[in-house]
């Protein structure tokens, strides 16, 4: 609501805006080329933090504009049209800003009292400058998709989880974690059960256009996706089955005839998008299937999917399980897949890490990889969402330094992330979280100083959304207990008595 001291408030705001303008003028005129490398990245980080905090001010300006009914007073039908005219921004930008202000701004009751934001933790993170507009948008979209049947307490916990994640991750990380979180909040797919998925399934081939290209659309049920993902992981790897490169290996990457050096060279020349690689992989796989004669005697493809589930899920037949490709499959569909799969049992210790599987040679065994797939589920570098099928087994500490190939010293990492581990400038380092810590046995990644001057070890929670949920619940419970303890202390504290002479108390 409007201030009771308009003149004083206006003068104060003008002073702040003048200071901002002077600071920006100074930065524009500064010799940024003279900054050392370390200060250059630090300057980018500090500037981004200030811009993010400024966005929070923008939300409250929009709130103030709406609460004063200023658009109608100035002859605009909506606040969106006012923003377009006043700020000369696009209609899409104006709509995005108003939407953000509705969930992140500080609104007021009729009596003028400030009301909590719809997304309080997200709003606080933006006021602190830790997240930007894209982070907030990702959180908002996830919260919007939570079913109404979920309790308001669980919705609040979910928002706290995502806001906390956004402070140290990218908007894409938040979106990915949000999908997993939605699956856990609605584990049995109450809104889209087996009958709904059966009805929605289908693949449609459109008419060929003037380029003889055929559009394809449709929906795959979870079981079909789980069957397709491992095929794409092997056949759609960069450098494989590239029709534009005559030197590109064909077939799947694990076939003995594939020359690793040629594959690496072909991958370096591969400019296809992921969608194009998927297309070429499916085409080559279909060609191999037709030429194999298998269709004459088999009605389907063999199942080659790795599923990770708990004993509780197996006994209760409820929840969702994950695949090595990062997919999510309802437990009922997973059990159908398991009926036609070779059973693999992985035993874990109390920290959720697989038990000892050691080897003196450098290369990990197939059993060790299976254990890591079940435990890590994907690349362990914080923020990376590469599934297990796109990773290789790496030593947490360099094998060349005398480290044994023991399961406790192994981890999963995609090629791009593993290349970041080195002793030079900008290099990451890895270590195993020690016993007694929250994530004992997990792989910790230590960022270089330009990303984190304190080099605080980080854990990747992207493949373990349940950890984020549990951590947020513990924090929420601790806050509630602290508040309750404070209220009890206040009730038990005796009231202060005034001195008998009526004077001020000491």
C-alpha cells in the first residue's frame, strides 16, 4: 500500500535510484579489460546478484501499481498494457513480470498489513540475489502442476526444496528436480493411472510433406520409454550412425567391430543435434532388425533395462522406480519389465552405498558398474543430469596414484564432467565423503576457486530427489520445534515488575 509519508519516501527512493545510476555509469566507464581473471568472474557474479535483487524491487513496484488501481487511473485497461507503454517492453515480457509479481511480490491486506508471498522461500531467495527470473519461473511451474489432493504442508515443503536447490543450481536443474519431485508427491500416478496411460498411448505418422518428410507425434507409455532409452544410449552416441560422415561407425557402440579411435574422431566431427542423432539411431536399429531375421521368430525386442527399486516398493507394489537412463516407471510397469529381465540384486550399506566389490585392475567389472548404476543413478557432478547410460566408471582418486579399483573408490561421471577433473587452473577435484557426515560414502566434487572461493564440497542430488525432500522436511521440523520452544519459554518467563517508586526500571 502507499506510504503515509509520500514526500519523504519519494526523496529516499530518488536518492537510491541516483546512486544506482551513478554506479552503473561508473561501471560502464570502467576498464574491465584490466581486471584479473579471478576478479572478472567475481565481478560477473556480483553484478548478477545485484540485478536479481533489483528484480525483486520490480515485483513490489508492480504490486504497488495494482493495489493503487493505477492502470485504470492512467487510462490503461490492464497493468500489462501500462507496463508495455511505460517501459516499452513486449507484451510477453509484461505478462511474465506480472505473473512473477503475483507469486513473489509482497501484497497487502485491506488494513495495509503485508501478506506472505505465495512462494515465500522463492521470493526470499530472489531478494537475496541467489536466484534469477528463470529459477523462479521453474519453481512456479512445478508448484502449479502439483495435484490439488496434495496437502498444503507438502506443497510448502516442495516449494522450500526447490527454492533451496535453486540457490546453488541452474534453472534446468530445478526443472529436472521438479519433475522427480512431482513423481514422488504423486507416486502412483493418481491423475494418470494405468487405464489413462493405456488410452493415451500411441504413435502417429503424418502425411509426407513436399520434402517427403514425415512428421511423427504421440505418447509412449513408461514401459515403452524404458525399452527405447537404452537403445538410444548405444546407437545415438555422438559419432555413431552419422549418415553425413562416411567414416562414422555403424551399429551400436559396444560391438567388437567398432574402432574406438575412429569413434572418437567421428564424435569430434559430429555436428548433429540430439534429436537428429536419435533419428539416425532408430533408423539404423530398424535396419539392423529387419536384416537380422529376428522378426520372423520373435514378437518383440528383449528387455535390456536396469531398474532400481527398494524392498519396500517390491513388497508394497507402490511408488515409482528409476531406470539407468534417468526415466521414471510406475512400480507395476517395472515389475512387468522385471518378469522378462535377468534379476540383479545389489546390497547396500547403511549409507546407501554398495558393499565391497574390489579389483586390482584399472577397469571396473560389470558387477561394479551395476552396483554404481543402482547407487549413483547418473553422473555425480553437482548439477549434471546425465543418466547412468551416458556415464563411465571413474576413480574418485586417480588410479595412476596407486588407488585400488574398489567399489568405495569408484563413481559415475559423464565424459564432459570427468574432463573437468584436473590439477590445472579451473580444475575440479573429487573425494569420498567421510564416515559420520550426512552423505557418507557419496562422491563429493570440490569446485575451483573461481566458482566457489571457499571450495565447499558439493553432492549431486539430481538423481536422488528424495534426499532434497527429506532435508527440507528436517529443516522445516527444526524451525517448528524452535518456534514452539521459544513460545514455551515466553509463556514460562515471569512478567517484569515495575519499581515501587514508579520510576524507570534499570
